C-alpha cells in the first residue's frame, strides 16, 4: 500500500468540513457532499482491485535462456480487458538483477479493450534463475491519495547462463604453484620412457634415447615407452540449501559468483584436455567426469540451470564426501567451493589427498 499523506490530510480536512456542514446546515447538497466523501475511499479501493483484475500483461524475449551481460530485445504488451478505463498504472520493472530499458513512459492509461505494445531491452547482471522485465504494477485512486502494488501473475522467468572467465586460472595453476610439479588427472595417462631397452626405431622421441647404452652398443638404443598414471583432481561444489526459485538479490549475487567460478574451473581443465571429477547437487548428488570440451558443454548446460537439493541431508552428505576424499584419496587434489561463504577469502579450499 502506497499512501500520499499530504493528500490524505487534505482529504480528511475536507471530510471534517463536510460533516460540520451537513450537521449544521442540512439539506440535499451538504449531505450529497458528505456521502461522496464517505464513500470515496471504499469505491476507490474497489476501482483499484477491478483495474488490477482486468490488467493483462504479455512479455517476450528471444529465449528464456540468456547470457549474462548481453542485451536482449524485450517486448511488453499491456491490455485493458475490462469495461472501465485504467488511469495512471505504474509499471515497475526489475532493476536490481537486470537493467530494463523501455522505449516509453512507465505510466500508462488504457481505455476498455485497448492494447499497448512497448519495446525495449533487458540486460541481466547475474547468472542464475530469476524474473526479469515487468514484475509488478501500481494502481492509484483518481486523486492519488493511496495506491496498491500488485505482482504480475505470470512474471517472465529466465535462466541466465554464467560467463566463462579466467577467474579460476591463477588459483588452479598448480604447475606453477606447486614448484612446477605436474599435477594431472587419474583418467589420463602420460607416455614416459621406461626402464627396458630396444634398438632405436624411426619415430621414437629423442628423449627416449639412452645415450650411454647407445655409445656402448655402437647404435642408438631407446627405452621402451611406459605410461604414468596422472594425478586426480576433484571439484566439490557445495551450493546453498535454498530453493531454486529464490529471487533474493543477495542470494542471486552469491550464486552468480559460485556458478562463474565452477564453470571457469571446469573449462580451465577441459580446454587443456585434462580430466576433472566434479561433485555437485542437481536434485540428486551428481558425480561426473569432465575431460574434454564436449563433456564440459554438458556440465555447463546442467549447472547453469541452478544447483539444488531434494533432501536437507544431501548438503551435509556432500560436505562429508569432500572430507572423505581428502582423507582417503592418495595423490589427488580436492578443490572445495562453498557458495555460503561468498564475499570472504575463504570460499575456496584446496587440499592434497591424505593431507
């Protein structure tokens, strides 16, 4: 409820004057004025409710899946489906999570059965799932004394895809952070020179040649190729235990940061052809392996819809899984990202297995 207190005070003064006039003077005119003032507010309340009931809204974007920070053409159609004129209806658009630019005034007047189309642009600021465009409308009485804001019955809900950036690269560059040690995945295997020897064959890499043995034998000797099991890297994404329909701005901001880090970390390894195990909630607890750009695309499409838990216990189970991996997995790196600690420097935890 929105009240203009200055106009309300003026209305009450006029009402008191009408009561005094009718009490002392009597007659048709004073009582007509008195009853007009008495019934004005109830009739205005009914008018506002009727206006909201017949206020029809249709919204459209090219797709319900949009990219963060990309402008999308937006179309808003408003119609008065009733028998009374709608005056000075205020259009309230989402401006915290998205920027909405309309090529018209945000106050409209509609005659019965009139339809108005307003075009504009919408730019979503954060990744996640939330409502954009027109979210509510404000209706006032004819003299602007009070008004009411009503939510749009069917708001336009979009899934905003997170951006892939280099925000995770420096954090996950273990080859430089760990004294240039090679930390790779358990799935991939790297060919290395073995301990057995054979005559050199065309195509053998130079690094496989054993120069001392070659000098003694008088011919080139190669070490037979062997494989090295590479190190396992796991990414555990512990999302907040909130409904996916939550549109609280602070929650959306945390989710935006969480999703951007998750997809950037996965892409960091996928583009190098390395493998990373990812645990995250999508109703059930999902455990997948991302080892290529193809498998990354599947993960990206899934996580962008928003992580959520079907059961309260799954959040604790995911945290325990992270602890168990760190205790039991040898020669591995466990990266735990906690959405609930957004805004602090401790949102990310990196541990070696058995450490």
